C-alpha cells in the first residue's frame, strides 16, 4: 500500500497546484509563464490520477469521482455541499447494509456495514466542485463486496413512478428509498446537478450525470409513495363525543384505547342519539406508511355503532372483539 499512498498524495498535491495556478491565471490571463506552468501541471495531475487508478485496481480500492455543478449561479454553500456528500455516504452504506444484512424498514446502518462501506476523501480537483473518494473492497475471483452496492446506486436512479419506488423498497428496503430521497433533496436544495462516476477495481466503470430536475423528480415521486392497509376492529366502550357537522367522533374503551377520527360516509347519524352511551363500535383503522419520511400515519373511521346495555360493568369486563 506504500506505493499507492505515495501516488495518492502526489495526485492530491498536483490537483491542488492546478487549482492555485488556475486562480492565478484568472488574475493575470495574459501571463505566458502561468499558462505554461498550468499546462505542465495539468499533465502531471492527469498522470498521477492514471497511476492512482492503476494502483487502486491492484490494491482492490474502488474509486468514486463525485462532482457537483450549480445549475443556477456559481455558488457552493458549505451547508449544501456537505449535506450532499454526507447523504451520499449514508445512501451507499444503507445499500451495502441491505445486501449484507437484508432489507430494512428503518434507516439504521449496522456498525460492520458502516465500516465496510466508508468512503475516504482522497483529493479535490478543479472543474465545478469535484472530489475523489476511495473505498477499500474485498475481492475474490468472481466479485467484490462493493460491486453490487455500486451497481445498485445507478439502478435506483432510474426511478420513474411509484411502482419503481416500491420495487426498490421490496428488494433493498424502505430505508434505502428514504436515503435516496434525502440525498436527492439535499442536492436539489443546493441547486446542483451531480456527476458521479465509479471505477471499480475489476475495471468496470459506472457513471452518469444526474440533472437537478431529475433529482427533483425522484424526490417528488418518493414523496408521493406510501403503503396503506385497513384493519377492521370491533371494540366495546363509550361514545363520548360526536360532531354531526364536522363528521367526527370520539370513542373510549374503559382502561384501554381512545379512538378519534372521522365518520364513514355511510354512517347513520339518525340512529345515534345518545352521548355519552355504551356501544360496540365497528372502526376501520387506516394505516399509511410514508416512504420519504418513514412516518406512520393512522386514521380511524367509524363505520357502525351497536348499542350495549347501560350496565358499565358489562362494558368493563367485555374484551375487545376482533373482526369486521
């Protein structure tokens, strides 16, 4: 690894020199000496990068070129740049975790998966805002442990509708979908397009430019994606409130749950004339899981009320009845 470390440091210094010379040439664009020095240093930087890629393959190191380009203006607010880089790291680690430990619903990354998928900063280079990231991999004769996560990074960028999002969730977990959303939003907020290109240590290259509009579309599709299921329940308790105009209700189970929500469109208001009063309530619990935020939303809809005797003891002793 000593040769690799030396070449990586040489590439870092060469690209830093290119940036300094470019800045100097902007101040003195007619300076022939600066022009010659810049051309020479650019050749050295490219040679150092070529040597870096060659040694990376030998040492099983995956190389990621990550470049941000402002689509509006030319600013690079630190908050947005850092957020884009950080969210990309979290996305990559979450994908690795999905392959290593199986799909997850919660955006939690295992300690071993996090360590195995950590991206190390190598150097930055001129031309918009570009950085080179390195990831040490383990490779056998067939594949490396980072091959599938790298390939998946580009597959998930092909999201075009809600069904695509749900396919990703089924294969890699809702946690990966949330990470895609967070990275897309962070990059969009900075006004950036992202040019991300991987050179794997087996020689395979993956890469594409993802326009800001594409990232915005990805985030918007995920924002619209959710899972919904309806759970019918029947519970004995007391109707403590009902608003005919707002079509809302409040139903309480003794020493148990309190249900608030809307009346079903077919709910008979005429038949209900006592509040408070004991009933068996047929309620539909509608659960919705939002992919973008991982927030679980529950809505209660009162479908029917069946009167119970006024004896409070019979209500207290009667267990909830499951079913519809």
